[in-house]
C-alpha cells in the first residue's frame, strides 16, 4: 500500500503508511494540506482578475518601463542597436552566409521599426528563417517589445565587366586620357 501524506497538528507534513491513519484523519489532513498548499500556489481566479502579486514583484525587480499593455518599452539609440546587432552576429559566426546577409546594421525608423537592406531574394529567405530568433533576442537585449524588423530588397548596381582587350583599353582611356596618346605614339593595336 502506498504511503499517505498527513499533516501533524503543528502543521508539518508527515509521510505515513496509509494503514496507520484513521479514515477521519485522512479526510481532515487532506483539507489541511490543501489549505497549506493554497498559500504557496497561485490562484487562477486571482490571475484572471489581475490580482497576481507575482507579476507585480517581477516588474519591480526588473525596473523596466511598462506601457499600459504590460510590455516593456525602453527607448534605444542607433548606437545601442548597432552594438547589440554586432553582438548577435558574434553568435552566428559559424554561419558565414547568414553573417554576410546580416553584416549591414538596419536603419532605425519610426521609433521601433528596423529596416534591413538586402541584395537578393536568397538573402531575404535567410533573414526570414532567423527573424523570430533575431527579433526575440533584440527585444530582450534592448528591453523593447515593440521592435519590428522588415527587409527592403535593393538592387545593387554592379560594375560592367570588360572582357576584351579593346574594351579594357577604352575603360582605361576614360580614366586617364593620356593613355590614348601613348597608344597613338607606339602604334598599339588590339585584336578583339
């Protein structure tokens, strides 16, 4: 037979075999255990009514600024964002593609909105995969639950690659017109 938990008259919990307790003692002891336990466990009724003392204690301990919805909302600067962003990049150093994608610090616009400029749809997919973890980490570290991250696809203009010798010469002449004079003096000619 399994042991039974009983409460002694001094309100200390005693574990005793069930055979040693009288039926009346079992019932009264259960009521006492429930009574003792209720002071240690949170009440669902109190929590629904908003009378939770645990939440108030946690808020006072953290010392954060809460808005009317109960979320923390400390302001932060671009410098703080850049520092925390780079700290996060240190955590993903083993993932070079993602590290390259997140190498640009997002710009801070409209309070808590971050805009990350990316170069292509592959990078956008990389950001989409890590976005929940990244936002959660930033919100915790910057102590602001209103942070939102969006991506902006920006086409970067790549320089035209010159393949033939004559194209390379024309580009160099544009940068330094005196090269044309050297070509003429030495009668240089390039085949395409």
